[in-house]
C-alpha cells in the first residue's frame, strides 16, 4: 500500500489514505495470491500464514460478535456502518489491506446502489479513495456535499467535506479543494476549515504563511484532532528543509499514537539522512505492511543486512500479485522498489509516470524525478518544473532534483 494519508485516515498522505493496497476478496499473507484465487507454495517450508499464538482479547471477541450479528442481518444499516467504521479505523492503524476488504463486505448490501444511505455512501467513498478509485470516490463525495445539512450528523458532514478536500488535493484540483475547505466553516468546529485551507495554501505558494498559521492552530485544536495538525506541520517542515523540526514532530506523534502512515513518513526522513539502523529498529515487526516492508528493505540495503534478500523477494512477490489483481494502488511504491532496489530506472520511470497520472503529491513527484534522472530522460523534469511554478509548490527535496 502506498503511503498516503487522508483526513479520515489517521492523518491519514498529506491527506490521503494510507494508500492501502486493496484486496478485493481474499489476499493471502505476503500478497502472493494468484488471479485464480489459489496459491501453491513452491517449497515445503514456505510459510502460508502465521496462526494465532494466544487467546482472543475482549476487543477481538467483541469484534467477532459484531461481525456475526451484521452477517445475520445484512440489511441493517446501523450494524453495517459499525463494522465498516471499525474496519477502516484498524486499516489506518496497521495498514493491513484486508481490513478494507472487510469494510466493503460489510457494506455489500448497498455497495453498487446509486444512492445508498448517506452514512453508507460516506464510508464507501472512504474505501474508494483508499484504493485510489478517485473518480468514484468524488462522485459519492460531491453527492454528499449537495445533501441538506440534516442528512448527516455534524461529524459526518465534517468528514465528508474533509475527505472531498483530500481527494481533490491529491489529484491537484486545488480550486475546488479550496471551496471544500471553506465549506467546513459550516460545521461546529471552524478550526477544521482553517487547517484544511492552511495545508492547501502550503501547496500554493504560501508555505511560510501556512507554517505560521499551523503553529498557532496547533494550540487550538481539540486533542482528538491535534495529531492531524501536527502531522501536517511535520510534512510541511520536511518540504521546507527543516528536517530537525520535522523529526521532533514525527517523534512526538509516534509517542502519542503509532500508525503506519506516520511510521512510514518518519522512516523516509531517517532514510534521507542515512540513518538506516534507526529505520530497522523503528519498523521491526511491521513486515506485513507493504509500504513499511519497502522502507525496511531500503534500510537493509544501506547496511548490507543479510535478511534483505528475503525482504526483496517478498516485495517482488507482492507487487507481482498486485499486478495480477489489476491493483494500481502500489505504483508509487513499486516505482520506488524498482528504482532503488532492483536498479531498473527505465521500468521505474514508466511506473512513476503512470502513478503521476493518477495522483500528484510531493512523494509522487519525487519518485518521478528520481527515475527520470536515473533513466537519463529530461522531459519529466521540465514538466514538473512547470507544474510547480503553476501552483507554487515549495519542496527542497524536489528543488534539488530539478
């Protein structure tokens, strides 16, 4: 799953989802399920799945009971929303794409309906944007934006506007994203509108002003949302070349809550500084998450870790499985893997270009420029320079590449 965040994901790539890989059915551990749905291990000692080594916790028992109740009453909106919401929350925490599959399954009764209940439509849009089906997500979100205020409770209305702004931002539709941010002023917490607008301004030529505003806003945000503001600040500081400040913000966030997106973002900062051993320690045990495994592999390559051959093989299998499923969510990560670990710049450039056609975040621009430089192709740099000048992007990492 690409590293992405969305306002609804626990800060979720520069508001985008943890660009979670999508398993539209059954995804075997390691991501090596074949299109036919059956995977035969190549060796007798190959691990298929790791079984539970402990008894269920109270939380796990409650979750299983809730799912069983929802399956027994597939048309019950309240139960379906409860299951889908919990699954989406856990997908944000650990980056396991199978949670998104469970969320979609819970909403299956309404999944293909043109006008499902508003609360279902909001969750469907959340799953769709997490799997990079941005056009379908935007259809749902724009429809929700047209509903009367009474159709959703205030928290749901705020989520709808924030997710709409997020998807519009990741697809570089900045003018409409600004209107979505402004609409947030209608909800009870007007500071959300400020945070939304400030991040947009940071991408539109006002990075320094946005940074000052976010610093002030961090003192006002309710505790349950303050982590989101801190993550925006950390990413902005990194784009401005303030790496020490960014590191402090990431570290503070990880002390409060550990989620896959923040772990990946901080790992990238450490990798840029050559601190591979810290990445290996930070992400130990997080190999199930594709994006975090990629960062472990990059760190392992830096220090010639003997275990790295296994990581590279696992990533190769997972990306191959994603291609067989028709999954395009991993293109940024696959481009990065292909360039930095397989050393195949021409192929990496093709992947990066296809990825850029879908989403346009700084991380997408970076891998595109890195691959183009390694492949000796000049045009992407010229196009990127024009894009950055048009919108006023400020990013020291990209400026170095240009």
